[in-house]
C-alpha cells in the first residue's frame, strides 16, 4: 500500500477537493513537506478521518519516516493536490 499511497491520496483529493477528508489529508501532506515545522500535525485530527483514510495517513507518515516525502515525485503529487484544492 505504501508504494501507491500518495497516488491514492492525490486521486481522492482530486475527486473531492472540498470534502473534509480531502482537506485533512491535504493538510497532513503539506505538513509532512515542511521539515522545519517538525511535521506538526495535530494527531487528534486522525480521529476525524474515516478508517480507510486513516490508513492513508499512516502510509504517508511511513513515507516520511523513510525520507520519501521529498524529491520530484513527491513535489509533483503535491502540485496536483494544490491544483485540486485551489480549483
């Protein structure tokens, strides 16, 4: 699941960019992109995710722990998320 978790998250955000679930996952991705922030994401927000989307969040955090939250692929996916959220 981890290999394609980012693609699945982007697809979810692109399909429903104004939904609460999309916005929660988007916020997590943007937080994981800013190392200087200490990756500050309020863990209480995980409870607001559906069980399926919480698995995406865990996969994204696993990517961060492996240092996979940077580079061209990560940046391209964040750009897609940004476009979807901004409309």
